[in-house]
C-alpha cells in the first residue's frame, strides 16, 4: 500500500460539541430539558403513549415560556 492510499483514508473528525441549528432552536425555547426528557422517554419505550407525562411537561413549558406566540403555534 502506498503512502498516498494511507493519506486518502484519513478523514477529519467533526467536533460534535458545538450546538447545531437544531440545538440552538431548542435552547431558544427555554424548554430544552423537557424536550430532552421527552425524547429520551420515546427512545427508551418506542411508544409515545407511554411518554404522556413528559409530553405534558414539555407542552406546559412551551406555553409558560410564550413559545405559542413567538412561533405562531396553534394549540390542537
């Protein structure tokens, strides 16, 4: 194997510590903790019906922080 082949295999690792656009949007809502708990529940149980407490906590935080007005969300 030549040294050219070795260099072609080196792939720079992207620093994942920096918040991406999704993280920035979630942090801006003021409900990132509730959102993380809700997602963790779903990934653990794979059934949204079993995460109703976490979803309700997120919904209450969303309203308390005024995100309905900020994002023009309509309550369903």
